[in-house]
């Protein structure tokens, strides 16, 4: 498969970029022409950032799965679409060709239809990292149902919140999942969640671990039993539902600065075009390359760069069920050698934890197949960048340091592998089609280089957020109201003397923990549910492995046991309410919090205390009780 829109060299990058700014509609029309459409668009773009209202490829008709599957069948049907590496290295690897993946997706689409699913219905998926998760996602898209994947580490309450918000009447899950040495009881967590969701009509359960589960009559069905019915019926193909370019493809929930998760909505046409275009260009993908993205499909990276982007490009992608440190810290490198991986896309958190495990796990591996390395989820620090480059890439593999968000749908700022220069700890340059600007607090654009500001985007791109599900006003307020006629990313940013962008982290009340966005309000709400807690405030602080750790300041009525016991109890409460990823790393018991006279908690002061940066707290005399700051500093854990 050839990619007419693939940029070949540095000069090509600057030519493309200039064209994308001077004639954005012509630029994206040209890229979109490489895809399979049932009906072409009447107009490329309509937009207004005030409302906001963004539409790409107006009135075009398509089905994204015909681009991910059907169009490859004639010439590349026997190419491998997905290599699946199981959690246990001794278990059997599975390889699905495009023909086999197409057949599985069609069969599962029949299962959905047989169980009453219709176009537009919402389906929540809570599964382990197995091929069936990709099959189920694609089958939802094929039938025109809206999928909402929930990361397999979230708690029952987090699942219930998402199922209720999406009003999802269908759930797809597994009996359990393997993750390293752990077995995760997925179905029983779903059962706990669904006590709050009586409107759910069907739960389809894939058997992965063989663990005992409760199957509720008339609601729960086994995947394999349903598949047997489809096979016996003799139905093979499933004609893809015709979708409008702006029909909803999926909802993906992400943390906000309030406690309630928000459902980011992506639509069919623009998302397809942008994820494929960015995948091919950032990684400089060549047909036949083996591409390994270590993310979970429960996050946007898994949607865009395990499922949709690579499959629409006809790529061979590797999907891994386990964790990087089990059975030992050499697992990624074992997989790389075993499957001759050419492109490895992973997170700084994983890189830092593997660095800490020592070089003995790296040195026994060849790693010669690698051509491109990638980093995603948070800004990569220079030390981790250099280690990755030297020991994993052997000094010869370009590293693409990709900046993007759930809301952007695809990679926005990144060097293109081997085409544009990399710079350690810098995302570098925007992709053609992306127009970033830095603004000061008053919304004035900060011109020139060697400057810093808040990162905004001033022109739409095809895969951008369209709304937050069921609450368009929240979308407007969160992303489009801070600065007039601009999408506000929530990130601070530096632009160096050469025009390279370096993301400096969140400027709102959201923490980036191991690449996962977690709202401070969400964690505070969970801590406050714990018996005896009166109030809490949560901030991020620098953490050697996670990038950002969670530091909680907690006011309690009384402590039942010793302080360490109470800290563990609070951490368990957070794990139960949100999930283990949100557990605080440090809990400090305090008698009060620094508040203004109007009652606002001054998190800026708490952040500096957590960071150990107490020399520059600023003026604390305006606080309701300035003495509380000294008390908190003395008690720092």
C-alpha cells in the first residue's frame, strides 16, 4: 500500500506545512482523497470556535471499518494485521491476517445485531488487552454503534459513572484478565457496577481466564455461545452500516478539573483521516514494518495508534496483554527480538521504570530490528530520552516525542522519524495541518522564538473533539472559552530559539500521572468519602518514575489507628472509588489548608510545598490563616 500523503524529507515537511496553513481545506482534501468513501463531501470544512461547532467533510458517507479492513482484502488480505503477544511468554502467540480479522469483525457484528444492538446505541467495553477487544471495537463501528472503552483498571463506581453518562445499554467484558502476576476479575467488577445501571439490556462475556463468574439470566451471554450461533447460521459477511462523516464513532472518558469524568466525542470521517495521516508520517511507516504500541486500548493512544490509524494504513501492529516488568524487566526487549519489531511506541513512565531495573535486562537482547522509537503520554525528561536513545535505539533510531491529547484525537506536535530533527525533551514541530500558538494570561499571542505561554491551537484539524457527550456547554467552557477563537490545551509550553515546542505540563487542576490524566477534584472527592475525612486537597509533585506523583493534604476528625494505617486506608478508598492508578503516593495529615478569605484553597502554595520549593511561596499574608502554611511545611512527608 502506498501513502501519497507521506512526507519524504525535511524540505517536503516545510512545503507541506506551508500549504496546510495557506490552503488548509485544499491540503486536507488532498489527504482525504486517499481513503475509501461511499460518497465524497459537499464541503471540506465548516467551523466556529465560539459555539463551538466543527464539521469536516460535510455530508460525506463512509464506514471506517471498510477503510481498516475491506479495502486491504484484495491485494493485502494475507498480510498480518495484528500480532498478539500474551501475558505469559510461554502461551501461544496469535496472528490475525486482514482476511481473518475482517471475518471475526463481521461475525461479532452479527452477534451485536442478534442481541438487539442498533446504529447509534452506546456500548461500553471493559476488557483485557486481547484481540477480541479490537474485534469488538471494530464490530461496533461496523454496525454504527458508538463504543466507549473503559480501561480495565477502573473501579465499579468509575464504570457505573461512565455507563450512566453514556446511557449504554450494552456491555462487552471478559470473565477476567491477566496483567503480569495478577488476575483481574473483570466480570465481577462489572456486576458490582451494574447494580446502579438497571437499564443495561445485555452483557456479552468473553472467556479468557476461566474464573468463576455469575451469569444473570436473560442479561448475560457468553461470547463463544453467541459466536457458535452465528457460525451455524452460515452468515459470514456483514455489510458495513453507512455513516455520515460527522456521525459519532466513540466516546472516551477523560478526567476534568471537576470530579465528573467527561465523555470526549470523536466522529467518523475526520478522525479516520487524521489518525492514519499522523501514524504514517510521524513513524514514517513502511509496508511490512512491525509496529509495537505498548499502550492499552482503554486510552486514546490505543484507539488511534493500535486500532484505527495502523489498520487504516494496512500496517502490522503488535498488541501485548501484559506489563513491561513481568516475568522480568526485559519483557519489552524479549518481544522486540521475538517479533523483529521495527517501531516501538511507549511511555516515559515505562522507560523510567525499565531504566531503574538496570542494564542487565537490556544487554542480553539484540534489538537490531528497531528503526524508530516513540514516546507518548507526557513530556519525556532528558535523562530518559538519552537512555532510550543510547541503550534501546543503539544511537541510531530517531525518537519521536509525541504531544497530543484525548481531545485532539491524534498526534499534534512531534518530529517525523528521520525526516525532521529531534531534540531531547522537546516535541519539536507541529505536523502539517496543525497551527499552534502561545498566548499570555490575557489571551495575547506571544510572537517569535525563545518565549513561553499557554498552548492553544488557532485553526481546526480533522480529528479534534466535537463535543462532550450530553453536555456541549462543558465542552465550550473547558476548551473554547478561556481564549477567544482558540482551542485551549490546558498545557504550558516553551518555544525555543529554533521554533521547537517543549511542553511544560498542565496549567489547570489536572495531573499527568504515568501518562494518565487525573483530575485533582476527582481524587479529592474520593478521599473525602473516607470515614473521618473532613476535607482534602490534592496536588501533583515530581516523581522519579511516574513523572508526577499525587500528594494529598488531608484534614481528619480523628485517626483510628496509627497514621500509616490511616494512609493505607485512604489509598484503598481512592482505589475503590476511582481505581489503583489514582492512589495518592503521599498523604500528609494537616489541621487546616491555606485558603483565601473567600474560602478558595491555594493549591499553588501546596504544590510548592509538595515539590520542596518553599523559598518562593509568595505573599501568604492575604490568607485566612497564614500560620497554617508553616505548620504544613513542618509536617511535610
